[in-house]
């Protein structure tokens, strides 16, 4: 019955409308969602003005979102939902720890050869990254797709400076591992940065008096036949924001050594460098596919 509903009976009435759904998982999710959403409103005694503010907020999150501005992802990130979902679905211990995707992954990234310079001409301290992708037994995973993306030395991604870069991608690329599971690229050293606060999510951050800062990191997303995809990132150990990541994604298991080298030393690709540079090496372990 859905007439003369009260604060108590409306929840069951809405949940009942999913009874006939042929999709068991959809019914499970919506029945639970309605329960928690209604309990939440009852618990905080949500006012009409507050409800309207929330609807207006979500509308603005939608309006500001685009393929290169993922405000909904950011909202999920700053509320800890992205990392929670990741924790629920990963973390059996045999593979490299995963973490959140973040709002700066974009589809339009170039496929590049190993060893390529992916900086897109953005100035900064050179960084040489070398990675090996293996299975839990340490056997190399060949032919894995490796997406990587990171900020510049001021903490900005290419999509945040599209005007300056004429919309060209920079500091991101899609690589593939060779027969030894190896991949490598040259770029520039990234830096810690604030999540974007010029949109609706910034209002929450300011209202809470929270820090918007994320520790410095390099993003990776691995896809390989027969393995679970892995979304992860590497951090640096001496980062001032490592223990207070605005989106809760930092993990000690993902702290890498960013090794400092002086001018005149050889880079991993054999180049004699005329300026200081950094190198990072990491072994990524993929979990075999679950089906
Ligand atoms: Fe990031």
C-alpha cells in the first residue's frame, strides 16, 4: 500500500516497488540504499532547505563535470567512498595494493614506446621510471597495458593547464610491458597538490576546515589478459602530506624511493645528464583473474 504513508511506513513502501525486479543485485542495492537514505534523513531530521541545498549541490557537481573534470569522482574521493569501495573489493595481500583512480585519469592519452619522454615538453626535474610487472610467483607479465599519469612540478595535471598546452596531453601515456614484464618512461618529477577546490567539492572542504592536499604521487592502471586490473599509485616517503591525504588513498606499502642523482651522472637510458634528476624503480604484482 502506498497511501497515507507515514515517516515510518514510507521506507517499506518504496522498498516494495523493487519486489518485481528480475535483477536480484539491483533489488538488493536499492532496497538497502532506500533503507539507509531514509534512516539518514530521519536521524538528522533533514529539513526541506537542507534537502534542497543537497539537490542543488549535486546539480552543480553535474554541471561542472566533463570528461576532463571529474567532480563526481572527486566528491566520492573526498567522502572516502572511493577508497572504501577499493578496500571492499581488493586487498587479499598477494598483489600490489590498489588505491583510488582519482579525478585526473582521461581516455585521451597517447600510446608510447618504452623509454619515451611523456613530459609533453613541460619543464621540470627529469624523472626516469622503470617498472616490472609480475604475477604473485614473480613471473613476468608480458604485454600488460600500463596507464600512467601524474602532475607537473607545481602540482598541476595537463587537463588543468589545457590553455598553456594547447589541449595536448602531457605527463601521461599508455605503455606496454615487454617479454620481461618491463616498462619504462622518462618524465618530470611531480609534486603534492590540492584537489580542485574551485568547484562544489571545494565548498565542503572549506566548510569543514579540511586540508585539500594530496601527497605527491604517480598514478598507474594495469590491464593484462588473465589478471585483475590494478589501479594504484606510488608515493614518496618524505612527503609532508603522506599521513593526511585529502582523499584517504595513501598507503605505506606504496611508498617508493625517489632516488636523487646529480648532474653528470648517467640516466638509466644511458644519457649523461647535464642537470640533476631522479629515478624510481618498482615491481608491481598483479592478481590472477578471478574468472
Ligand atoms: Fe593524482
